[in-house]
C-alpha cells in the first residue's frame, strides 16, 4: 500500500515540477506578476511539505531554501532577475534529480552549490537573514495551545478546519502530526485534539489512528494553500474547511454553535430560559456532545483573542469548492483497454460476417445492436487516450530558453493550438522529432542579434509552434522568422556528396528535401547543438513511422516552416476495403476524396499513368502492376482519388468493397521492406488485409517518370 501511495507522490511531485518550470519561464517575461510569484511559492511549499511527509528530508530542506527566497520576492524584498530565474530552474532540475535517485555525496554537493549561489543572489538585495521565515521544529499543538506567526493583518482570514483521518492513514505513509504542524506554522492556530475514539488498551492497534482534530486558523494563506497541506491524504479521510465570518466581533458560545448548524435558535432560546450555562445545559439535554462544546469554546477563545489584539475586518469573497472529477489511470491499463476494444471490433466484424451468411434476422438484429455498443465503447476509449498537444508544447519553452542562452541569441517561443487533441501514443513519439526541429530553427534559422539588426529585423527572433486539426490528421507547424534555407548551399553540398549530378536541374522542393538525407549538414563547424548531420533524417524516419509526412516551406530572409501531418490515432481508423487480384487492402478513409470508374488510356500499361477527373489532371498508380499481380485486369476497374496533403493522386484497384473498421496491427517482417504499406488488419473472415500508405505511394509517383506526359 505504501508503494502505491509513494508512486502517487512521485507522479504528483513531477507534475508540480513541470508546472513550476512553466511558471518560471512566464515569470522571466513578466517579473512583476504577483499571481505567478505566488504560484511558484505555493508549488515550492507543497513539494516541501509532501517530501517531508514521506521522509525525504534532503528534498524538503533544499526546497525550503527556495521557498524562503520566493517568500522574500512575495514581500517585495527581492526582485525577480534573470539570475534568480536561472538558479530556480537549476534548483527545479536538482529536485527532479533527487526524486529519481539515491541522495549521494555528489548530489548533496550540487545542492549545496545551488544554495550558496542563491544566498549570494538574495544577499545582493541587502536582505538580512532574519527576514527569511524559519522552519518550526516544535511539536504539534495540543488542546487549547496557540502558535503564532507574523502576518499582514490586512489580508488575514480565519478558517475552521475539521480533520478526521481514516484509521488506516498511517499505513499509507501519511503522518497526521506533521500535517497539523504545517497548518500551525501558517499563522495563529488553535488546535483541539479529540481522543474519544481511542479504544481500551487491550484493543489498540499500533498502526491505526484514533485521534482527530479541529483547528481554528487565522492566516494570510488562501483556502487553496490550506488544501495543499492535505494534497496526499487518502480519500477516506474527512476534511472540511470553512471560512469564519464576523471576525472582530465577540461571539457567544450559542452563536458559534448555531453558525456550525449544531443547534437551532429555538433550542438555544429554550436552554437560556433555564438560566444555566449554555454549554452545560446543551450537553445535559444531549443536544451536543462534550467534544463539540470543547471545540466551540476553543473557537470562541481564539476569536476573542484576535479582537483584543487588533481590530480588523476581513472581507474576502467566498469561492465555491470545485470537486475534482478526474482520476489517475495507469497508461498501461489504458493501452490494454484500447487493445481489448480493438479485439472487440475484430470480433464484431466476424460476427457480422457469420450473421450475413446465415441470413438469420434475429442474429442480424443482435449483431447491429452489438455493433452500436462496440463502436460507442471504441469512441469513448479512444477519446480517453486523447490528450491536448500542449502537454508537450510546454516542455519546449525550457528548451528554447536554454538554447537561446547557449547560442547567445534572443529567441521567443510562441505556441498556438495547444488545446488540439492527439492520441497519447502519438504525442509520446512526437517529442524527439519536435526537439530536433526546434533545435534546428534556433541554431540554423534564427540569426544572431547583430545580424538581425543589420537586416532590419527585431533583435529577438521568434519560433512558432502551432497545431490544428485537418480531418483525421493534425497539422503541426514549426516555423521561425530567420534567414530561411540556403538553396545554393544545400545544392552544392548534395553535389559534393554525390546525391545529384553537377548542373542537374531539380525543383526547389526536392532540393530542400535533401536535408532529410542521413548525415546531411551544411554547417561549417560542429557545435554542441548541431552540425553533425544527425537529426533531420531521424525526424523523417519518426514521422514516417507514425504514418505521417513532413514538408518544408521557406523564403530567403523571411524564415522557414516545417509542416508535420500526423494521424490522430495509431489504434483504430475508418478504412475503405478494396480488392486487388485475390487480396484485400485497406485505404484510410481520412485521405479519400472520391471514387470513380477507371477508363484505360493508351498509357494504361505503365505502372504510373494519368487520368482526368472533374477537368483535373491527376497522376495515378496501377496497384496490380505495382504488386505484380498475375492475370488479366477486370474490365470495370476503379480509381480511388486520395489527397496526399499537397495534391491529389489516383490509386487504381480492381474492386471497391466498402467501409471497414480497421484495427491497426504491426506489419510482418516479410512486408516491412515493401514501400507503400503502413500496417495490417484482421478481417471478419479471419483473413489479413494490408493497409496502403498513400503518402509513400505519392512519393513513388513523384519520383518515377510519368510517360504519359
């Protein structure tokens, strides 16, 4: 059980660190943004408290130093500077390193070095060390004891916190006394401990928690800060946080009990008429318990003490608590669910085939109902795996920040369409290609500030990362406003390497596509960022493996754009089933424009020919000849017109069978080297159909001589 809770802690901590990186990079551009400064502080505070709760003292102590620094920033005693941002980014990386490995002397030395640099940075603002808040090492507050902390009275609020931990809370690795201590350190706190649930000594189990608490807390912290203390507490524990209104007014015990909805005004009036102490009478009449009177008295004392110390009216609008309706699911389980749904889709195809053969109306009705349910389940399971592409876009802000510093350039990253959703597995495989492309834009595309000034550009270069839906695909564009690709340099390098003949005339697009050749680089020097010719060929290979394509648009002096066309999912697609010879194939419906009858021309004996469709000249490929299918072609062949992103092509097939729910399976080793195939699927009769890759087929047509021209 502890391992499971610890796993949740590490997941949460890594998510917090990702958020922290985003906050810091935002703060670099908006150094006076108080909301972001507070968000950085809260994140540090949460990591500190959570790591201490799990016994990770080294992380807790290190994070506390960073928290202190940003507390001084919040107070206006230290200003946000590039040095502070860089040091905090280093600290963030160090915390992640400490989370993922054993704390060695080397790691401790690295942590100490960062702390010393941070102290030096902060001391530059003439901040006395006593200005930093200290960590309280005292024990948790006992009944009717108070701990105080200095705070700004103009922003204080008073909260009533009820914490009833589950009996098994300590078995999960949570230490309730540390949570109470952390709450006590937030401000002026009165803690009431209840022990009425403790069983006889002979029945006590040492691993169970029998205590529960009420805490009256006056603090400058927000409700979210208080909730953060309980972020890793299990769901079976009961936590209630209420804001106490009317602070600064002496309250009687009866008024407090009414505000807590423990009694009604009528019950209070009846007891008062008996002219005895309200608390004693209410207990005697079994209206409330002694424990409830005890905590109400503690609240009364706490509030009266505040009135005597200062006169302050706190007016902060209450916010409705938002109940979380999300849960964490292991990615492997989600993949397993999608695989099972894929098997159900295949099963449904088999069942439909049998129902059609038997011609049983009852079976066909049940088959149609099953098909509807399975397709609904398919859509839901696929939607569960869809994530906004912004989950990886945010990672590249740090990459661009570090590259700009390393290259001595001013570069700004702009992201658009971060809400565009894509399959989780596709997103994971996009990380490396995007890293290579962004590095290329920063190193080769964006010029130095001096060069940009000479050409009349803004000294700060821009790299834009955008995404948008295009049917069953997502278009991801990585562009820069740099110098653009140098056609002559690429051409000369290709001649030097023997890729083209000297003086050979080839279109600009083919020249630019040469940068995807393995080992191809026009850099005159090898740097730590690029120059080895490794990267762009990896981009091409990775995008091809996803069933996508990459194209280039560039203009000299204006910049370049790399456009990736990626399928939404790699699991289940809508396909068009066609027949070529005795075998069946699938064409992804997302790329199909229309289907027309094929009318052979004089060039129809060639592998590649052309057709005229709707007054448009289209190149096409004869799949019978491509796959070397023996026999005579049928008289009524058909053409499936598909869109390969840049233009249309025709695929000549023998017959079009119809739509087919296609569960994508890996292609066998026997077919891996055959260009034009992207995967396979199992049909309803148990046979295997291969999935055609329209992008590869398009490349084949482009590269071959079309003899009809």
